[in-house]
């Protein structure tokens, strides 16, 4: 058995790792943890938690990379999750902060996080956590974000079989966001999964059955397959910043199979950034409500050294 040490870069801002390390340090101070009594410092524990979040790294690998046992890695991970959960804002606080920030609108979207099978029967006898849409077990999480897509509130998990509107109503989102729109004039942009949720929600126009869209609705709807970034979904272009996208230098291409968005409903632009592309997406919604969102570029990253254990072998051709 031989070991190979290699360097890996974690695709998160270093400020994020330092913030998590600060929260872990404050948590240890409240517990009265003495210095040099933990196998990992707060920064290395924060990187462990972030690797699990970002890359889904197995706990056995995290334990091996940090020189701790698997139970210790589980304990450090769950401790980090608990610390983050304790500092998460509730819905009312998130809406107050959004109002104070002067946001013109909010974005709401749901995502199903894949999980192992949970043997819990639903109302009709089917698996409660089975998502018929995604064809796997998972939990439904509602994500409320700022106009630029930055998450400001994340809901508790609900069974994967539940519809987005059902989950939003269970968490009190429907009433709260409708009240926000009626009192302060801040609507919430959603997809068609939240249709008929209330006057405070704005969603694309659906083509009527057996009919056609008029000119105004056709402009609002735009191209049905154009790229659109959601708070919880992938971005239209997932290439590395160092690899240029297919297409011209001024207009990045969409994902394979997606045609270029028409200029009447979406506009794309790239700024001259050395490492990350910055793009702007404009989309028209019902009642002529126009949205312009910009992706936040990363400013730094976290670099770590890991050791990979391999079994030495010699091919017969040597």
C-alpha cells in the first residue's frame, strides 16, 4: 500500500470557510472546549463540512484525509450542520432583511434533494419520500432568493412526493409572500409549479388549451426553452471558467440542445473578468414585470492537500 499526496481546490470562497470556522470557534467557546483537545482545528473542520456540502465526499474519505476515525468525522460533520442550522434566519427575519435591502422582487423555487430510501408509507400506500417527477427518493426544500439568485431563506425538508405549492403552503410561504406583495409591492417570481398560489406570485404565461397566445403574452412568455437560472437549479453554462464556452466571445452558448434565446425576451452579456464570467439574464413575466439577474462571481477558493492510498501494481508490459 502506497500513498499519493495531491492538491485539490474547493470551489467555494475562502471567506465562506473562514466564516464557518468562526462560527465553530464560537460554538466551542460556548461549550468550554479547551485548546488542543480536538483532532481538528475549526478551519479544517469547516473545510470538512464544506467538502461534504459541495462535492458530496464520502465520510470514509473525509476521515482518511483528515487522519480521524469515521465516527469522529460523522461527529464533526453533524456538529457543523447543527451550528449552521442555529444561525439560519427564520422566514420573517429573511423577509425583513429583503425589504431593508430594497429588493424589487424575490425568487421562489423548490428542489428535491436525493436521499436513501426511507420506508415510510404515504397516504395512498406509496413511499412518502418517493418523488414521481424525479424518479428517486428525496426531500423537498423550498428556496427563497434575492433578485440575483442568492439564497436568503431555505425551508425545512418535506417529503419528496409533495408538490411545491403544498410544501410552500405548509411552511407559510403562500400567505407571507402574498402579504408582502400586497403591503409593500414586492412580488415573488416562480415557475408554473406555483400557478394560482395568489396575486403576489408572478409566473410565466401558459398557452391556453386549444388556443394560441396573443402578441403580448407571447412576448412575456418568450422562448419556451431558453436558458433561465433558478435559485436551486443548475446554471445554463456549467463549464469551467478556464474553458471557453461554444459560441462567440460576446455571447456564451447555452447547454447542449437549447437554442439561443431570442433578443426580444432574453439578453446575455459577459464582462471582462480575468477568471469568472459574469452574465445578465432578462426575462419578462406576466403584467410586463421585467427581471434582470446577475451571477455572483467567486473571489477566492480554498486549496487543500489530501493523501490518496493506492495499491502498488506493475503491469505485465513493464
